[in-house]
């Protein structure tokens, strides 16, 4: 991780948001949002260096491999416009809306709203690793539009570039632990901002900082039974439902098999498990619990079906969930989600099944 991140904003000519994004970078590092999102991972306050205003035009299309070549070319040549890397530097390159960026077969603003990575300098610069962030100019990100779509994505990537600055060569806070590794394909990533990006109400504005930012995963908050996505929203009472997973099952992911807590159920059979309902303060009433096969989130048919002895409860209650495996998933593994809904707010937890 980067104990004292230094943000270097980079802009192409005539960027209409350059002034606002410079202000965003200059002030985010001292906010309570930044401290809540990063401090438990060893990251301190972030500072911003004067932005780089490029004179060259942005390309119409560019791949990440070409961005790395361009970026290292600037730094290896000791371009005076570019501050040297000091091991805590994050170069944040903002591309205009007219530029399409590709990354390992994916496309900006279709598949991603930003990303971070690392590359290395030449031997004359000690083959040092450098962290960088790429921010395309997307007209929307989920429900966000305009500058909110940009700062929402950029805040996500700055958290991860600070807590996992060298993901390709020296990963840091990069993945959930083995016991929860099956969350990875559900959430689409295992870094701390990825862990919250798919949940409700994670993009927000906080008092004293008038920019949309993303809340991020806190191990400490999760362990204490609070909302794992921090900072907590003002006035929030966190409630959720977690499955008791009685078995140890092999779970296959990315060509590896890991033993995880789960539920062992042969195809064609059923098993009943307990669900624990919890909240960190009294709620306004019972919340509604539902179960769903996560395969259906991605347009695939369900392998699992579910039956609950009751669909509502409050802190301390236990429900009985019967899971039936109707067909085997890939590698004889299936995953499911539990949703807890009250007053329009839904919180999620996940479980795994092995056949």
C-alpha cells in the first residue's frame, strides 16, 4: 500500500472538468471519507501535486498497453512537466469523451468506468514500479451522470491504487480471504472498493466535500456487525441476514480449488440451514428475507431452489432455509445470495453450495 499517496492529475487540452477535478484531487485526501476508506489498511492522508496540462491531443482509441508505453516514455525521459515517481505517486490520466480505451478485451464506458494498474520504469530509474489510474469520460456510471460519474469512478480507483498500488507485480489488499473467495465472481472484483461497488447507496456525497465518492469495504466494520461499506451513512441502522454454513466444501475458481465454509448437497437433494438475522441497532420493524441463485444475476438458469419457514424477522431471530440442488453448477459449485429489505433499503450476503 501507499502510506502517503501523492495524486498527479493529468489532463488533455480543453478539458472542461479539469478545474473541478483538480479541486477534487486536492481536497479528498483530508476528508473523513478518505480516512474511513483507507486508514485501516495502512494508508494515510493523500495529497495532490499540481496537475499536468498536456499540449498533445488525445487519441481516438488507445489500449492499456499503449498507455503504459506512453506513460513510461514520459517518465523515463525525465519530461520536466512530469513529477518523478517517489514510490507513493499515483498518475491519474483523464481521457476525453472522444477517446475509447480498451483493456484486456473490455471497453471504456461499456465495461468499466475506470481502472488502476502498474507498470515499471527502465533500469536508469531503478526499474521502479509506478501506480497509475485511467479515467475515461463516461456520460453515466450506474445512476450517476456528469461530473458525478467521473468522481464516483475516480474515487473507487484512488482507494484501490492506494491500498493495492501494484496489482500486477506485488498485490496488497487485492482479494477477499479464502473463506469468502466465491464472492469474487459475484462482485466482479476482490479489492476493497470492488467489495462494495455492487451494493446500494455506495455512491454518495458527505458533508464538507461536495463531490460524489464511493464507500468502500472495511474489515473492521464487517467483523463488528456494522455496514461493511464505510463511511456509514448518516442515521443508518445496518441490518442483514447471514447463513450458517455447516460444511467445508471444495470451491473451484480461476483454475484453483479452495476449501471454503459452505453447504454440501448432492444434486437432487435438499438441506436445511439456519439464517442469522442481525442489526447494529433497533430497526423500525422486521425486514423481509429472500434467497436467490446468483446464476440468475448473470442471465443463467437457476440450479438452486429455496424454501423459507418464515420470510421476516428482526435482530436475533433465526430462520430456516431449505436449499434444493436441482442441477449442478460449473465445477459442481453453486452460490446464492440472501437479501434483507426494509423501507426500500436492501442489504446482501452470500453463501456457497458444493455437490
